[in-house]
């Protein structure tokens, strides 16, 4: 592939609801441009973008794939993003690298949750947006119904660019409103035909809609339109392009990717209307002092590039996908990693098309490429020239909503699991992993059940590690509710020196998370040199409470009396005596079970407020308040026991159809209700 200037480069993310046909659209564009010699199909598992074994098996995208397309001396870097919410982390990577968003909408299903979320994500990134209504050759497709839905959801900015002429349920003719020409696809290849008679003035209305949108782009166009003059096709294209780049116009294309209908007009329209890499506004980074730095797309500037995606495959090796913002990235360059402070020598530079590599001389400003074997570089890192140190914003990954315990199916392979998951986290930073020393479990976090299922499959297929998931254990605590005074006496005669230790300890509740130890011994009844042994004995004892063996918190212990033997007393004897006092005292001090309480921030549509608040109450939670979170959204502040929140993410997704989200944070421990405590204690003691 030849080198292109930023003015000729278009970085486009294909996004939208799962099943809308994003990968099929990319496949059609690749075939039409000559990048491939056949049209791959998702059902057949032979598409360019869905090449991972799990993608082929499931028939859905689970990671972002890059597929460059050459079209009429332009280069389109297609970023095929997953539509499933469980893989929103990969979609965030694609959004970060793109300059514009192409939202694919099913001609049968119309506007879905994934459509809404894709538009919102593109707006958050400040990307230009366009729609492609796909699958119009299906008899159940309803383009004009979908178009009206788009206008209802996203406002008057939605503007038709290519529309179908439907006759006998078939969309064979596509009308380009930019050029005001009609093309027939009955025999496969497009043939220009006379403008069809659509009746009921529909075509005139669509043409009027696009002319009105153009008129709003400048005073000159406004005056010309209202003076009754017709716009030339060139004026229409320039006007719509201005509107698209400013966000005032959301163009709508249509066609059928599987039958390759409408794709020529679609590709032309993308290069006419969407912003090139050179058109994008300058990025704002930060220098080493945290001061803002403006970076424009300029090949002559100092190099600054962002790693937005990583492949860490044991067979392929590590591949770092870079978007060059300024300057250029060339083989043998030495660049600074702003996260680690280390210098990285650039190795082989390649262009990735799916899983296939093609040598690339250089990654110029505005373009996307990949570098092999950058060992220390992670997703989100900025690589820059040492002469201008600057850090770019990384990838904004969604927070994990599902936590499960992971364990190897074969005992003794815990380290193998941990190492393999660490490799997968290089590739997918939306995965979370921790070793809970208290529950002695490895905790795997992700964005949903399918996300974690894919992790298990990759562990098995890539690293030969068989693992299974289970509900994570809850880190309960125990405490006491009333003060007691008890004796702990340890006396043992074994011949020769015996063992003797005798202590009186007062136990009482307190607010401390640890043991609060105090000494009030008078008269030397217990020598000072045995005080540390008493404290050590208590600290070891509180690791297991009297109810179910959970750690004890909120315990104040005062050593106030005791006795000793000048020969038989020892540190070990007093340590044992302290343990005996603990066991005696805890049983009398009204011990209770404590459960962890989480603070939740739940963002939901207004329509789901009642259902979500009701569910919180069912889960023994309490609502603390609500705040607006944007148009039609509310954020609920709530608290709930951790044991009741394990599957809350699944409920929230089902209840809100994927529109809701939540975050969690530890708040405190609270006494567990007696019926719940009894079940927890019984289950723990039965282990």
C-alpha cells in the first residue's frame, strides 16, 4: 500500500448494536475496494475482521480489528468495533483511535440500545457521525420507518443522503441525493437509471430536507436557498460535509452489505463528507509539568503516538497498534514511553488488515499502523520524541461490573492461571484480576458473563490452562457487643520445667479495625517482659472468630491482672494463656457477624428508576439519593451488602436493556441480620 497524506486518510470506527452488520459492511468495503478477492461472511467464519477463534465460533466480534481500505486515492482505516456490551472495552479502543463514527443500523430492527450507546460514545469523543442502514434486501427491512426513528431519537440533524426505491418489497434502486442520481443494482453492478417516480412527493421532500440542511451551513447558502436558486451537486456535497464536520448534520446512507448494493455510493459519500485526519481538531496533551500542549496533525512536528490496542498472542507475539498524532513513526526510531520513562526502539512497522501483516515504511501523522515486539509498551501509553515530552489521553475503559472467583481445574496450577490472565490483561485492560489474601481466592473481573467466558476460552486455547469460575467468597468479620472480664490460665507439668501463665483480660467493643491492646497491670503480677507475648497471643487469636472463624474487629483488650511462676513461666506460656482468655471471653461477649457494605452509584434511564430502586430494597439495600445524569438519566446513590450485589450487574443490564451502569466501592462493615447470619455461619462451619 502506498503512503498517504493526512488529508487522504480517514479513521472510521464501525459501531452500533450487535448483529446490525458492522463486520459485513467492512467486508463489503474491503471486497469492493479490491483489498480482498472474495466476500467473507460472518456465518461462514471467513471474514477479515473476525479472525479470532472465539469470534469465529460465536459468530460475533469480541475485539476491535483494523482493516485499511483504498478508495479513489483515499485511505480509509476501518476500525470494526464489537457491538456486544460485554466487549465495550474493545469498542472504547476503537473510539479513541477514530476521527469519525459510522453507526450501522439494522434495516429490520431499527434503533436499538447499541445505536444509542454508539452515538453517545461518539459524541463524548467529539467524533463526526454518520449512519448506514443495512440489510435492505431483506423483505422485512423498513428503511423509511428506520429513518423516522433516527430522526425521533437523534433530532432534525439526521439527514438522508442515499435512499432506496422499494418496489414489490425489493430495494433494487438507490437514489443519491447528493448527486441527485439513481442507480439500479438488479444485475449486481450499479447502472445509472432515470429518477424513479416515488409518488406522494416523498423524493421531493427528501431533497428539500438535504437542501435545508445545506442552507444552514453558511449565510451564503442560506440566501441562495431562500432566493429560490438550486444548489449544484458540488455545493450540496461541500455544504453537507461542513455540517457533518461541525456535528450539525448526521448523514444517513443505506444499502445491503451481503449483496454489495449501494456500497459504491456509500464509499464515495464517506470520503466526500467525513473529516480526514488532517481535518480533525488538534489534540490536547500534557507536558511533564502537567501543562496542556496542543498537538496538530503535522508530519514535520515532533513525534507523538498513542498505543490504543495490543495483541499479546503466544504464537504471533506482541503487536502494538499505534495512531500517530504528530510527526511520524519509523523503524529504528527511539521514542520515549511517557508511562514508564523508558526509551523504546521501534522495530518492524506493519499495516494490519485483520490478522494479516503488510510491511509499512512509516506511520505518518494521522495514520494508523502497528509495531512488533514493543515489550514494555502497554495500551494507553504515549510514545514521543525526547525533544518534546508529551502525554496523550489514554483509553477510557468501562468499569468492571462482574466479579467471579477463578481457580484451576488441576490443583497446583494457580500460578499458571495468574500468569496467563496477566498476559490477557495486556491485550484487554478491561479485565480485572486480584489475589484476595483473606478469602484465598483469585478474583477475575469483567464486563459481563460472556466477557469472562471468553477469558476462560482463551486461557484454555492459547495457554493450555483449564480454569473454572465460581461465586466469590464474602470477607465477613466478627465482633462483640458487650464487655467481659475473663481469666486465661495455662499450667502444664511435663517433668523438669513446666509451663505456667495466668492472665486476666477485659474485652470490650471499640471502633478500631484492629486489636486495641492496653496494659493496666499493677504490682508486678505479670512481668513487663511477658506483655508482648500476651499481645501476640491475642493478635493471632483474632484471626479466627468464635462464630464462623472470620477475623474479629472492633476489639479492645486490657491486660489488668494475672500471676506468674519464677521458673515455669515463659513467653509461650503467656501467649497460650492469652489465647485461652480470648476463647473464654469471646463466647461470653455476645459475638455477632459483620458483613461488608458497598456504596453504589447506579446510572439508569428515568423509565427504570422504580424497578431499580425496588430491586435495591429487595437486596437489603437502601437508597441514599438521586441526581440527574443527563437527558433522560438519573444516578441513584445507594448502599447494599456485598453478598447481595454479586449478580446486580446482570440484573441491571436486563432491566435497562443495557442502558444502565453502576460502580461499586467499599463503604464499611455492618451487623448482619440474624437470619442471614445463621445461614452464613452454618455454611462456613459445614465447609
